[in-house]
C-alpha cells in the first residue's frame, strides 16, 4: 500500500516456550514437541495469502516469541527462504530472539547458515535469585555461555536484553548487570523496566501484596544510571529502552517507531500496512497455535474473518499521526514537524507547551525530547497530539 520502494518488515511469531514467565503478556504456549513442519507450512500459506496486502522493499525479518531458539535451524531456514522468495528481497537484518540455555555453538552456526545475521539474547538479569523470581529457565552462567557461543558462531551483531526495577533488585545489583553486559561488548542493549501487565501472575501478586514493586524514584534512578553507564561506554541512547553502538540500531524495531509497514506471521502476530499517511489497517492473526495451524496449514484462501484474525481495524490519518507521535518522541532524534504526517496538522501549540515544561526542545523543525521527556514519553506524546 505504500509503494514498491517503501521499506517493509516481516515479523514471525514463534509462540512456543519452555515455560511462561510470570511477567509475560505475550502470546506464548508451552508444548513439549512443537509441530515444526506444520508450523512452516502454515507460515508459508499465511505469507502467500497476505502478500496482496503488501507493497514495499523487504528490509528486515524478525523472529520473536515465545522462544524462537527452540526451533531447529532448518525450520528458521525454511521460513527465511519462503519470505525471500515471496517478497523477492534480500533483507539487511534478520534477527532471532534466543534464550540462554536453548542455544549451542552448533545451533547458532545453523541459524547463521540459514540467513540469521543478528541474535538477541534474553539475559534479563545476571543474578540467579532474580532470574528465579522472574521465572526464567536459565541461570547467569548460561547467559554468559550463550553470549560467548554467539561470538564463536561468527555473529557480528548481538543484542542483550535486561529487565530492571525487579522486586528486590538494588542499585548494586544493577551495576553488576551493567558490568556483565559491558564485558561482553554487545552491539546493542535493550533495558526494560518491569511492567505489571493485567492478567499476568505478577499483576495478581502485586494486587495481593505478595510482590512489592520498586518505587518510582528508585526506578527513575536506575534508568538514569543505565543511561550514564551505557552512553559513557560509546553506546547511543537512540530510543527510550534501547542503546546501540554506531550503525547497530535495530532496523526491524525501527519499523514500529517510524511507522514502517510490516507483516506479522504466526499465531497472535500483528500486521500494519498504510496508504501513505492517509489511512492504514492493523490486524492480529488468531492467537491459539492449534487453531492457527488448523486454519493456515491447509493452503486454502484465507481472509480476515473472526476465525482467522482476532481483530482488524481501520486507521484514519489522525490515528496514524497519534501513533507516530507516541513512538516518535521515544527516539533520540524526536520528530520532524515539517515532515509527514506531522506537517498536515497544526501541532505548534502542543509542541510549545512541551518545550515550556522542559520535556522537549526545538532543533529547527524538529521537536526533540529531553531526558526528562523521554522518562515521560507518554505524557509528552499526549501534549503534542491534536
């Protein structure tokens, strides 16, 4: 819908996990023996059925989950081949999320041979007692071993994920986490404050009082310290939760922040396409893995019925603008008020108020969030939006 030269991303959701973490609200499923051949067939069929919705140049493939590293390399290879053949492109970035304890040097070499060129490791913590609290199935030693294995397998792009503001986590614990990450010198680091999503065990535990969240002041201090340590080690704080060495900013994740169209494949995967900045469509595939396989592996035509999608929504120009503001103010470069879709709306009053409150500054036509503004990105977005 956006033109043959517009960038396009593909997200592949692999829902299978060895266990469900108590803070996780993603679409995950614990299965002792995932049906990989049926899964590949379903992904390939969904891809072909959704292909007419797409128009653009493939720039990235991202395998998320769940635990994509549970899939054998041949499964990942088959999906990459199907995407490349259908969309006729050679993506700059192919990322695989991996959990420590689920990868070896041999499996990682297989993923690299399949076409993966970037691995995102879910460390989450370097403290065993916090990993237990978070419900992780690996220990800190396995995290370090996985990072070493990624390098030994020849990957030049590695990202490490950490969670901070975990109940019981101290500033000293955080320093140890950052020491361990910096010792590995990954090209990219993502750090997320623990969120208590409704419906998760952690949400219920907080409501019962059996889990006490880190207070806001401590969480803010942790965020500030993270930024100090990583920017002081030559990482660019290019998005609120993400840091990268120059040239290693996540290509696929930028799709979400910059409004780039993307196709989601797999149970519970989201897709987003737009026609310029005038209108768009978002949908989510059916979430249950067994239902998804039953519908999509047959090779028959599919559409957007309730059996095939959990929702499909039309987006107006105002919807698209609001989403771009919400994600754009999370970026270190902010938003260009002279570019589309911003230029079609009068945002001057909200932008001026954001500057007045110290949440943003003006740099020519750009509205750039301050550090305080990035700490309050949602508030900043509400101020600017019409």
